[in-house]
């Protein structure tokens, strides 16, 4: 589970160059503290003349709440059932 950082984090001497696509690498120690891993979703917002990047925890919570359901499988079964019903009528 991600932890929150209390107050501003000041990183002296830690700079990163913005790539041609606007990409910046989040330093590993910050990713580790916040629980951000490859594939994690983050939220960007403007704050005090800078950019705030934080984990999108609300989205992860929903994913976990419904992770046990096979919603894609249920949709595929419903489509197959509809197709069979249409074939019988036609």
C-alpha cells in the first residue's frame, strides 16, 4: 500500500531532464516510498508554480474491489448468448 509523504519533499541537487515526449523519470527512492511501480497510474496537478505527481489511489482501490469478478468473460458470454438468440430468430 502506498504511503503518503508528510509536508514537502525537498531534494537538493536532484535534477532530471525532460525528454522529447515530455517524460521525466521519478527517482527510485520516491517511487518506492509512494508505492509507484511500472504500470501504476499517477495523477498530475499544478501546485505552487510546479507539478505535483501522486499515485492514483482511488483507481487502484476500485480495481481491487472488483478484481475477483470476470467482467470481460461475462460480457463475452452475454454476446455469445445474444448471437445464438439472433440466429434462432433469423
